[in-house]
């Protein structure tokens, strides 16, 4: 280890006769002062600084600043943090590997050794975002979806196999294995990491960054990790530290335990709502309190998973006996478990009863008060108690439920099964025919019910609850409604094993929840098509229909372009809504349907007891983990049959529509670009609040008449083979055409009209955003994007920044930014600027037709968070100047921006070395 160890903290720990060297926090406390009250998550950061102290990137002042955090419980100190490893999924991982390949090509072009470009930290890439629910509802669905996935993604997978062979410290978990966060929780994560160096074995906390925002799921295992953009992750694996301010830490105290019939999903939706209300963006959240003893590790992981939804950098849980139990259950070696216990106790990282660290702020929840809930219709923090879902849906579509007689509003489909739609006279509806039957589809119809996502499929209690509810429903004679597209996509093969052991698979299959794949599927937007008659009925009657999924994201346009309301729910409630067929019914009090005995069946009649669920969970055995992870990196015969060239640099295929050589590093051997003021810029878009990376970054389906669709058709690709934007993230030509192209984005230059269009101001033409940007580029005109609050919330998508850069946007001017996206903009050389005080696009009366100047950049030394001047010239010639805050937040980011971006900075250093 390179540490100067100025505090003389290096010590040795003996675990079962094996010595481990470590940097002792108790020894550091002898100099820095009492650290017992320091939050556990900050202790992990302090250990990281002790281990990497070099007098340059980490100094004694950094150590003092972390210890001094206890005085103010906040800090303005910037530190350089080095995680132990990097986790990637394939949507964000492919462009990262494309960048690495392009960097190798640039190094070779500059006459240097391309092998200089190599991950210095271990990198695991799990292919989990590519499988789509094309087939569902029968036993052949899984095999068919796998075949389709391999056909669609052959070029990408060949490229990843090349990377697996070409790069050191780079492993790929093949498709059909599981979701990266569940694989991380069940197999990759160790809680305490080790490294051999100079004949010694060092032990230190397991830490990571990941190219998916839900990397925070591993926080449940006592592992500090969070999502970053692919840009930051590439820099981290190339040896660059993560530059960050010592964060505020919000303590969340948990007491009591969940009531009968309440699930971990209900708990996490409650926690999410509370923390969003509190305001924790950019902060650590750390859970504490004696209630943790009542919280299984899978429940902790569920809460940690949704940290992006409550806005925190992470949702950290300390290590205790529950952690050790899970490590043993999931097949970690006994020596690993002993090391975790010994190390955490030696370092003061072990949770003790009654322990209350010092926090910047605190919240408290008695888990006994949690009630059954969903979140929707379009934000994960909008929790709705189960009895109020129908009202929330009606509020969304502008209808109000009116008192009716017992049977009014309930219309029977010819295929059997009731659908409650409130007041039928007010409800939109359409008839459709399928398989010889005619059905009525109503507003509120559940057209997608998906047990999916890392959030819940890693949790045996809620998964077993879903299987048991399915069993009880089948035994009562219930069936899913025929318009509901059902799917089961577990996060790992272990889930399939324990469903089988509990005897629940046949019942899920009978209700249409057949296995469709091991991947994110519906939660990431890979829900696949609805049956054609249903899509036609929705479009013809402009119906507002619903999806219910056990996921973490329900933003507009994410799940399916025709599904306007999307509801997050526990897996058993997903099954229940598949039976009811409509969200416009109070399933807590109204029948789900009619049983085989002709009597109404209520949710309470089929909901499994806690004891029944616990008995089923007891069937989860360590041998299942050993079996499924024994050959985790090998893949099936189709994966192994992929042929790849053995070469240090990638052989780019010019006719590929999946993998293309990006233009980011073309002038890397030249001098540093000069930082210039921005003059005469036009607005590419004028956007409102809560614009997410789902709105900015290309995601979901590619429309045939979109700029990306036109490009693919020009390349000879038929619409049926378009695949998704996510699968084509390795091709900048597709991705830049899909930036800001979301069907639900609202550009205020067009009076809030939905869709990725804008006004080309000089001509007044209404154009797709890509086409307008290209017109501006041809004229040499710079661009800006103007937005409201919370710009860039959502997944950590690097293409939201890369696409913005390639469209010619020089600056994004917003009221506030999401942490990861702000950093990614800087990493791609785009200025993030923030309105000051009460100013915003509305108070300034901006229409998007103005021209903009950004001055204060030339002739001054760029500093973190400096003020710049935004000049606004109205269409009548009137000019106004206001100050804006430059959100380049740290000195490291200043250097990255000067170099043209973070990867440019790294690459220039490597070429010069």
C-alpha cells in the first residue's frame, strides 16, 4: 500500500492463523481524537484516506478534516476517495468499454503502448439489461427470449468478449445469469476486501462505485458503494480518485418491527417518501437503531437499493450478526465470515445495541406503523396507501369517484372476471378481440404486471409471498385477467431454485408468471410489446392504462410508451393486481374476482401469513448459492460459441450499427483546448422541473420515424430489429440522435408539447431536437439547455451527458442538479450553471427565443463554484445580465474541465507518461 501512514496506524490482525495488515482507526483516534461517534460510513471513508495517504492526493489535513466533521457535522473539505472495485451493467458498461477501446486506439495512434489503457482496479460487468419480455405466459418464454436476446445483441456480446480477453482486471458475467446488484449482493460483495502486495495481505472495507444508480443495494451488506456515471467509473478503474466533498450524514433510526401482512416493499416506499420530504440529495443516509436486529439483510438491501429514489448518495447499514448470517447463507467461506467479524470489531465498524452515532440530522420510524402501499403513478417517492390507489388514479386522469350502487361501474368481460372502473359512464373504454373472445378495456386496466427488478427479486420474503399468494389464488379458482401481460424475471437463478424447493413454481406459471429471463426487463423499459389488439385499443380510445411492477422506477415513458401510469408494488401485490386487472379498484376491500365456488374472493382470503412466508423462506439453502455461482463467468453454449479476435486494440467494423469508434479523443495529442466565453448561444430546449435522465438519455424503444430510426433504416436495419436504445449505447450515431427524444419530455418552447421536438429559432421551424442541433452546428452556433429544479434525476446515465456534448450544448442552466448528472456534465466538458437565489426561467421571463452569452471564463483562473455572468438578449433587442453559479464543484473537476473532460485528462497523462 502506498500510504505514508503519518499517524502510525498500520497493525496486524490474526484470523484463524492468517495475518492481515490493516490501517487501524482506533490507533488513528489517538492522534485525531475520539472517533467513536463518527458515523460508520464516514469511518469507512477515513480508513480509505489512511490507506491512501501520500502527501499529494491525500494529506494529513484531509484526515484532520474528517475527524473534525464531528464538531460541525458537515464539512466543506474535498477529499480523494479510491474505491476497491467497479461494478458495471451492460447498458452503461458497453459505452465504457467502447471508450476504453477508443482510448487504446488513441494511445496507439500517438505512438505509445495501448496496453497502458487497462483497469487498475477489479471490474465486474454483469450483462443484465438486454433481455426483453418478447415472449411471456408459457413455459417456452425463457428459452425464446434468450434466443432473441443473443440474436439481437450478437455484436455487443462479441465486443464484450473481446474486452474480457483484452483487458486485465476485467470480468464479464454472461447473459442469463442475473441482475448486477443481486449478483453483487449474493456473490461478488465481501464486506471486507483483501489485497496481496509486497508479500503482505491487506484487509480493508469492501467499497465500490457502479455504473448503475442502484449500486447502493450493496449498502445492505455493510459495503459502501454508490452509482456514478460511466465516465467517472472509467476514470476510477484507470486509477483516478473519486473527488468528493465530505458528505453530510443523515441518520435514520428504525425501531419496532413490521406488522402482519406488511412487506419490505411497503417499508422501503415509506422510507423513500420520508427521506424525499426531508431532503437528502448529495448526502449519505445511515440506518441505525435497535430495530435493525429485526430487519433481515434482504430487507436492508431493499432499502439500500432505493437510495437514488430518496435522493441520497447511499443508504448505508452497519455490519452486525445479521450480516454474518447472510454471508454464511449465501455461500461465502467461513474464513471470509470470520475475517469480516474480526476486522469490523477491531475497527469499530460493528453495530452495538443502543449505539447512536452523531449525524447531521435524524429521522425515526417505528416499523410497526408502516402500512401496505404502492408508489405512483409516475414517481417512486409518491407513496399511496393501498386503499387510496383508485382515488390517486382518478385524480391523475382528472376524474372523481362518485358514490355508486354496489354493482354500478363493474362491467363483466365476456372472458369472465370483473373489472372495477369507478363510474363507468365517465370511464374511457374500448372493445378488442383476442383468441375468439371480445373484451372491454377500460381506463385503469392493468396491461403489465411484472415481478422484476433488483429491488425486490433479491428478497426471499416478498418473492415467497408472491408465490404463496399465487398458490392460494389458484386454489380458490382465480385467474389473471386476459389483458394483463404477466412476467417473472428474477435477479438470480437462486430465486428459481427456492421457488422450486417451496413447490410454488406451478402456481406462478398457472397465473402467467412464467420465467421470462434473468434481468431487469420491465423495470428498465424492456417490457416488450403488448399484444397488438390491446395496443390498438389503447391508442384508438386514448386510454390511460397501468402497469404494476416490483421495480424502483416508474417515470413517464419508461415502462412502455403506451402506459401512462405505472405503480411500484411488492411482488404479492403485483400478482393481486394481475388478478383484479385494474388499478381503479380498492383491492383492500373489494373482491379480486370470483372463485370456483361462485363466491367473491378478497385479497385477505389469499394473503399468506407471516409464519407461512417464514416457513417458505426457510427452504432457501446455501447449496443453492453454491450451485448457481459455481461457474458464474462461463455462460451457456451460445455465449461460449462467440468468436472474438485476440488483439490489444479493437478492430472497428465501419458497418456496425451497435459498436462505433466515438469521436471524443480525435485531437487528444494536440494542445489543451482554450476555455472560451460562450457568445450568441440559442436554447436547444426550455425544460421544467424534475427532468430525469430518462428524459435526456436515449432509453426504451426506437421509433421508426425518429432521427435514430431513420439512421438505422438508412443502414438497412428493419424496425423489427431496432432493439432498444440501451442496447445501442456503443454507437454514438444512434445515441446522439436519441438524446432529448423521450416521448414524454415537455419543451416549454412548444408550450409544453410532449415529445423530443424544439423550435429552430432563426428559421422558426419545428424540428426534432437532433435535427435542430445539427442545423445549429452547421452554422457554428453554440447551444444551451435551460431547466428547472432537480435536473438530471434518475439513473446514472453517461449518455445523458455524452449526447448533450455531441449535440453542441455548451452549458446547462438549471435551478438545481442531481449529483451524478452534474458530475457527468463536467466530465464531458459541458458547463453546469445554476440560477442564483429566487431567479429561474420563469422569473426571468425566458421563452427560449433569446440568445445567451456566458462570460467570465476567459482571462480568469477557473475556480470551483465561481460566479459567471449570463447575458440574455431578448427578441426585441433588450439585454439583461444576471449572475449564475458555476457548478464545477471541486479542484479536480476544474482540471478535468480544462482538459476537455475527465477521460481526456486521464488519456493525456497516460500518453505523456
